[in-house]
């Protein structure tokens, strides 16, 4: 596809360690107990769209007691069989909090992946945790986008968004990566400035510091009540975005969707002009942008990190 590059890199054992993918994610300054019902509905929509067989493993973060070994087994990837899905449902129903990781493959990057951090109420109300949020991400391979078309993806993302009381959310092409490998980090560094429309994503870290801010301008952008108090109405946003090619939809329930074109774009050689709507929206969002300050984030230096975060502004 001309809209984005095809990226594949394997580790020394031949396992896929990074690829391009399509990311749907939402940030919510609410505890898990207020999200669990909507999260289950959102997950069911995703599974209905992709097929439950596309997810084969889950991270058992709590561990479990093994009667044969007479000991607790530490967290590890386990099959998403009948027993596994029962464990996932049980964790989603736990009002105290929930962390989920569902994967297509056990030990390599897959196109299908779900990650969720549902925070405890005590965490959100603790001193120093003013910007901690609950967050969820759903991944799709670009092959799925090509087969179904962007309109179907937009409908899926909007249907999922309607289930969640989000503060912000977005859909973007992104690096789907196992970030612990050096060659993966090197590839991300080599491509992220060449293709500025590809997101560099770490849900766990972002959910600790996002608050009700936004990460930037993306293909599909969802804004909830907290942001609308600052960004204004759908009509006000339409006027600010002008003739950039962006569209603004009022989803009801104090939710807006800003779409930047029919297809997601990465930019790159000979396609930089397609990113004009991204730059216009980034200017509108600039007062509300979240700024990552951790130098260790994907191995960026402070200067590299600032340059990437302001890729549509400077």
C-alpha cells in the first residue's frame, strides 16, 4: 500500500520482533470498576470483528497455584483456551482493578493484540497520581485494514469508542514492537522521523502520565468531555481546522471524532503533503499536548524525544 511502508524485522532466533500495525487506543481518568462493563462490550466488538481465534495467548499476571508442584506459578503467557477465557472474564469482573494482555502469538509480535490497564480507585486518588489513567489498546494488522477497507475500521473504532467514557483516544498506524530488543529500537529510530505518521507507542508508560491531555494528531482522534471544555464544540473545531481536509463528527454524550482523511497516512518520501491536516490539528491541540519527559523512552535522547513529539509542529 502506498499509504505506509511495509516493516518486518526478526530477532536472532527468527521470531518477528517489529512490524507496522494499526493501533486503536483510549485513555480514561476513571477506575476499572467504572469501566469493566464497557470494556467487556468493547472487547466483544473487537473479537466479533477479527474472530476470537486470532488471539491465542494471555499474560497471566497474577500467577496461579499449581497443585502438582505445590507452589504458585509466576506470571507467564498461557493459552487462551476455555480455561484461559474464563480467567480473562474473571479478571475483567474484579472491581478492584485489572491488567490484561491478549496476544496472537506467545513469543513474537502478532498483528492482533489487546492491552488494558484498569486502575484501582486508590491509585487514581493518591498524591502524585493526578495524571494516572486507565487505558486500553486494540491492535490490527495492516493486512486487515487492506482487506476490510478504512471505512470498516473507522466504524469499528467508533463503535468501540461509544462503549467507553474516554477522555481521549486515537487510531493510528504505529510500530508494533517488542521494545526490549536493541535492533527493534534502532529500526524505530531509523523510521519514526522518516514516517512521522507512525506512532511510537507504550501504553503502560503513557497510562501513568497522560491525564486528560492528548498525545498528538492522528488519523482518527476521539475527544471526551474533559477536552471539549477546552477545545469547544464540533462547529468551533470545524472553523479552526478550516480547509485542511479534516472532518468533525459529534458522536453525542460529549464525544467528538476528528478524522484526517480516508486512509491513515505516515508521510515519507513524496507523501509529505498528505500530512497537512495532521499539522493543522497539531497546532490546534498544542496547548493540550502531553509531553513525554523520560529519556529512556524507546532509547530516545531528550533532543530526539522532543523532536519526535513536535514532528508536526516544528
